[in-house]
C-alpha cells in the first residue's frame, strides 16, 4: 500500500474534473502522458488504475503521468482530454466509457498532433482518430461465457443476464458473443436482461427484481464479476443456493469471484486482463519515438472454474 501511496503522490491526480496541471516541461525529456480514466465502478477498474499508476510511479525518472478520474461521466473524460491537449502532452490514454460521442475531441487531439491510445474499451471512430486499442476480444469473452453456461446447465434451463454500462463496448460485445453462442443452444432460454452498470450494488438490485419475477432461474450471466457478486448476495437473501441451484458465469477474474468459487457460491469467471499499465506505457513510448503501432494490441486471457479455484486463487494479481 505504501508503494501505491508514493505513486499517488507522484502522479498529478485530477478527480471529478478540476485540472491542476500547467504546460508540460518539454525540457525534462520525459514521456508526458495524460490518462482519462472512467472511474472506480468495479474491482477490475481499480486494478487497471493501480497497474497504470504503479508503472508510472516505478519510472518517475522517465514518465510524467497526469491522471483524471471521470467518475463514469463522458463529459468529464472529454474535459480531461481537452486539458491534456492544452498541456501539450506527448500521448493521451483514454478508456472510453461509451462507444459514441468522441469524434470532436479526438479531431482536436489529432489537429494538435497528439496520438490517442484506447485502453480496455473501444470507441466508434475512424481509424485516423486513434493510434491503437489495447484490450480484450469482448465477443470472444462472451462466447466463452455462453459455452460455460451451456455446460453448467446441461444445455437446458432459464438464464437471466446482468448487463454492463449501456453503450459500453465491453458490454455490447460481450452480449453479442454470449447471445450468438446461446443461439446454438435452443433449450436454454434467456428469460430476462437488464443493465447493472458494471456495479455490485446495481447487480444485486436487478437480481432481486429477477428473483421476484421468475420462479425458475437456473443460471445468471453477468458482463462483469462485480455484478455477479451482487447477484450472489441477492440469491442467498432469497433463500436459494448460488453456485448450485443457480449457476453463475461472469467476466473479469477479480479476486472476489475466486473467493466465491472457493466458497462454492460461483461457478466460472472468464478472465479480462486489467493489468495494462506496462503495455500502455510501452505503446506510448513507441508512439513518441515515431513508431507505427498495430490498430489492436490484444490481451491474452483464460477461463477459470470453481473446480480449480482453490489452487488458482494464490496466483491472482487483482
Ligand atoms: C473491460 C472493462 C470493464 C470490466 C468491468 O475491459 O472495460 O469495465 O469488465 C469494468 O468490470 O467496469
């Protein structure tokens, strides 16, 4: 924790959105980066933020990081990108909270000659408005989740879906992958779908309403682990057994879902790697050096099940 405290002190933090930084000190020769983060909505997001700040804190002699927490508001992310442009940073990192609404500010960055890296989520813009996307194949994650759910249900049963933030690429593409694969399993019925905004609290609230509305729920799929952890609370409060009576499949691979699997209350998590700090700064350094990057730097990830969770949990980094 001490290391992280040092990092936080060393990184210019912008919360809410009031920007503190002045013009960059180009004479320092450092790589000067602005990162517009979504917020702190999930354990996964916190792990990603830690990865970025920790890497910057370990490289203070060569990296200057300006970090903005947009509190899940697109307008705050746009303000942060504009402030980074005004500062004249070398590279901008952005985790777009939703896919749309970015053209204007990204054209401003392009006109200022500042490359933009999309980190962990994509935006619907033309290829000339961003340098690369560092992140997962969300469609593949959704397909993996559906295959696991079909296996757990013996290819038959009723499933409810807890969906991520409306409009977010991670939510849209995971659902596409999940539903496309589920279409191959006609005896599995998707009986309800609703957004839990990637948060534990909202995931619990939505699952409570599903449990009141449907007498037979055999499985719950969630676009992230935090929502399924909320759903597990709701299932237990309704007097049912998560992990046995109602199977769970979710995405991220955070420590909390491994603890639930060890307790027998969750069944599967599809990993989505948040430890993107090293890849992000490597890409930023290469862009500053004038290198051209591939449009997608894909994260590699696995699938983790209840049966091996007690062995796996010791090596989890987030
Ligand atoms: C995935 C990331 C998602 C996580 C959620 O790359 O964008 O956002 O799956 C987080 O936990 O809120």
